[in-house]
C-alpha cells in the first residue's frame, strides 16, 4: 500500500482550494469549476456590481453580498483556528449572513476582505500542517466543499437575478 505524504496531501488541498476560490490551476483539467481562469468565487465576485450583490432573490431572499460575507466569516474562523485560537464556541453563524445590501465601497471592501482571508488560509496550508490534529483535515476539506457549494449558489443566484 502506498502512503500519502503530507506534501501530496497539501498540494491536493491547495489545488482544490484554489479552484474553489480562484479557478482551476489548469483550465484544461478542472476538478469541479468551469475550465477557464478566474472562475472561482473571487473571479465570479469581481464581475458582480454592488447593485447585483445587494439584490435579493424575492422579498426575504439572500443576496450575493450575504454569501460573500458568510464565506469571509468562515475563512476567518479557519484562519483563527490555524493561529491556535478556538473561535467556534462564540461564532455567530447566523450573524454572518446579516450583510444584505452594500455600497460600492462596502462591496469593494467585502471582496478584498474575502480575498485576504483566502490568501491567509493558503499561506497557513502552505507551511507545516498538523494533518493528524482532530479538526485540521476535516476542517480544511470542509472549507473546500464550503467554497465550492457557495460558488454554485452564487452563480445560481446571479442566473436567477
């Protein structure tokens, strides 16, 4: 039986995280996103105006801005955990959806903050990662799935708008 090395695991995680948030590393061979550059969450959001970002689907519907704020929140929790904190007991998951409409300045800042959290997580995962710690591997894989799910939800929301 062949052993999966930490380096192999790290590289696979970074590849999939990039695909969810930036786009496929190799556009000719995506794993789940479109086969074009900048088709992840960040590239998709860069093409969204602040008006679109704050437009709800229906009277009580969610917005692209809410999805973006929620993703930023989730990545910030992961980054805090990588720094040795335990951010989860006091995490306000419901509050992470509170952003509804945004101004141009708020939209630019929200996208910048999301990009910063993504970059910090990539940096944390690029170093020595304690994959055998209880929450590290499932939490990291969860962040990939979470980003991919929201990518689909955001694209669906934009199509419906």
